[in-house]
């Protein structure tokens, strides 16, 4: 019951529970359906996205590696070409026609100007004899004139080499400043003469940077020992050892390394003219930048799609469930109407007895009022004392009350009651169902009613009105099946789990075919006006709704028995026993 300020809203708990149960059922169904549909639609999409992402990353890394390797190779070729060009520049001096042995300092100055015009990394130029003495020198370090280079590494390498040129590593030399040497030798009149020039690694770096402009890569050149020959000032200093040393046996390749928790692609390529290796380094994040952009767009589109699908599923399921809920409620209402119709139909079978039952008290009333009239007629000289009069009026009263009782019983039964589940004593309920009208009616028809009740029958949770309808229907059917004399036996019994109520008759019984159809709505073997075919189908629905079942046994020509098994609610056991 619900109580608000002034308006008292009364509602039936059971009806509300039933509606609440339907509501909860549909709510659960809606959640399950929504989750199921979301899973079916979104899970494959989700896993597919992850799969594509992994494949995409893989191919992106491969492409990144290939691109960087190709870039390294092309740069390596450019550097190689640069060095070859510088060697050729120096060689050309031997053939310039102005090359005397040794050339005069003023002509060397002219050569240096020419070289610088071609490339500004040339620092100086010198002319050396095969003994290693720098006979002539032009450049910023004038004290190098007449220096003895016979012990210098580059000089010895050039003199002993079969090749007539040599490109040295970066070294400090006499000037104590990083530089590298390109030296060429020429045999003139049986004597070897050497022209050497030194080059500025910083200028070389500027050149290197120009060719790798805009590629977001860091380029360095290291020698075989891993010492920087050309380096970005941010990455390290000249003649420092590089952190990364490429594998010795590979000419070209790419590695994926981690420096300070950041991943880098490192691609290397060894130069053929000089024992140098060009190393390019590219942060993976840079390679991925484009991919991250694409991935973010895909994630946004995916999220949008998933949200749209979710919203559509949510609303579609909501609409569907609302409609199903409405239909379930409507079918519940229909079922209630059907149950009431069946109830009224079984009430109809009572009507024959009713006329007789009401006629009796009416006859008594008519007769007694006749007696009173006679008492009041002086001709008959009857005792009309108030005492006598009261006695007669009491007879009328009793008869009227009896008639009222009968109509009351009928009205009670026919009333459209609302479902209400309560702990019920089935023995008592059966007693009430058959007592009064029914018992007398059976007696008139010469049908004996036997009751074999289990005295310890536990109370069970049922809707008493509905279950009474089931039993009355069984009894009516039994009564109609019996050609008097006969008997109807009502038995109750129980075990740990259930209560069983059997209505057995000695009537006509049923054939197998009949038994197969009796629970079908509108199946009847009775003549029009006597049967509707609703009783058993409605009874079965009622019993099923209470978690029970109906079993039938019948022998054609001998009789039938209908057993209702109803579960004992586990929470309400104990001393709830009927008598
Ligand atoms: P109705 O009684 O209106 O025909 P029911 O659904 O109650 O509808 O019964 C269906 C049919 O089942 C009856 O017409 C009858 O053929 C058969 N039936 C039911 N109970 C019995 C019984 N006790 N003995 C024989 N037949 C029965």
C-alpha cells in the first residue's frame, strides 16, 4: 500500500509485483540484448582495427627502414663523388702545364685560389718531395713550409700505396686543428712528387648538411675505429668516439636502436674510396608522425562510428523492448480476461443448482408470509401474539439470509478479483470450494464426495482465488463426466518439495486422443452451452504461473484423475501446516 499526503493510492501488492517482475524481466532482457548486440557489432570492428594497426605499423617500419637506407646510399654516393672530385682537382694541377718541380710559391697561390673557387673546403696546398719535405706551401699555416712529413701516417700510406692518391682521416697534425688531407702523387722524371691539400671538416659538414636538408635526419661520418670525421655539433665533437659502431662486415644496413629511451632508425653505408662510414640517424617518432596523424584520424572515425552504432543499438533495443513490454502487458490483460471468462463459464455450470437453492428459501418466505397473513385474519382464530409473530418473522429472516448467502457466494466467485499471492492452507481452500452449493448439488446428483486430506499439509504460496478456480474446474468436469451414481475423491499429500492435490472421478474417462487435446484452448467434447473448452487450458496456465504442473491419468469408461503439483516455497516452511 502506498500513502501520499491527501490521496490514498491503494494498489494490490501481488499485481504490482507481477508487473514489476515483467518490468525487471524486460529491463534485464534489454541490458542483455544491448550488450550482446554491442559485442557482436563492435568487437569484430575493434579486433579488426587492432589487427590493421599492427599490420600498418609493421609495414610503416619497413617502409621507414627502406627509405632511410635509400637516402643513406644516395648520400654516400654524393660524398664519394665529392671526394673524387677533390682528388681530380688536385691531379689536374700536375697537368696544368704550369707545374714545375717544385712549383714556385706564387704559382701554388694561384692553384689554391682556383681550388677554393671550385670548393671552399680547401684550406691550403703544399708541394712535397718523395722524401716527405714540404718544399712549397701556401695557406694560413706558413710554418708548415719545409716541414718533414716523412713520419706522417698519410704520407707513408700514399708512398707505399699502389694508388696515386690518398684521403686521410681527420687528425690534428702540426697545426693542432682538426683537418683531413687529400694527397696525390705523380712520377716526374723517375721521382715521385706529391701535391697535398688539407680540407676543413666543418665546411665538409656544411656540405653534408646541405645534401640532407629537410629530411629530419642527423648525418655523421665515422672512421673504422668509430671516430667522428664529420659530425653535427649537437650530436658530438670531431675526433670523439661515436656511441654507435656499425657491424664490421656489412657494407650497408639499417638498425633499430634505443638512445635515452627513444627509438631511432640508424642506417649506415661504407664509402669505397675512404675507410669511412656514413651514418644517418632518424628518430622513430618522426617516421611515425605521419602514421600517428593517420592513426588519430582512424581512431576519431572509429569512435564516431562506434558511438553511432551504440546509439542506434541503444535506441532500437529500447524501442523494441518498450513495444514488447507493452505487448506482454496487453497479453497479460488478455490472459486475465480469458481466465475470468472461464471462471464465469464454470459458474454457469453451477446455475442449475442455484435455481433450486434459491427457490427453497423463497418458497419458505412465501409460505411463512402466508402463515402470518392467516394469523392476522380473525376468521382463522390463530394465535397472533407478538411472541408467535416474532417466531414466524424469524423463519422468514432465516430463509432470506440463506438466499442472500447463496447469491453472496455466487457474487464472490464471479467477482473479477485481482491476482494476489498469499500463504494458503490448501485443505481449507478445498473445503471452502466444495462446501455449500457444490456439496448439495453433488448430493442431489447422487455423487459421493470423498475427502482424503493430508493433515500435515504445509501452507504454500499461491493465489487462492486462481487455485480455487482450478479445483472447481476439475470438480465441475468430474461431475459432468459422471453418470450417477459415482464418486469424486479429493486427495492432498506432500513431500519435501511439493504439495499434490488429486481430483479423481469415476466418470466416463478419456481416450488417448482426447487426453492429447484437453489442454488446448477451446477443446471441448461437451454440447453447446455446457462446455467452452477453456477450463483446462486456463487451469494449466494458472498452475504453471505458480511454478507447478498438472498431470492427468484416465481410463476410458472407468474414470479420470487430475493431479496438481505445486512447489513448497523454501522460505516459508516450518510450522505452516494446515489441518
Ligand atoms: P470444458 O469443460 O468447457 O469442455 P475443459 O478445458 O475444462 O473444457 O475440458 C476439456 C475437455 O476435457 C472436456 O470437454 C472433456 O472432454 C475433457 N475432460 C476434462 N475433465 C474430464 C474428466 N474428469 N473426465 C472426462 N473428460 C474430461
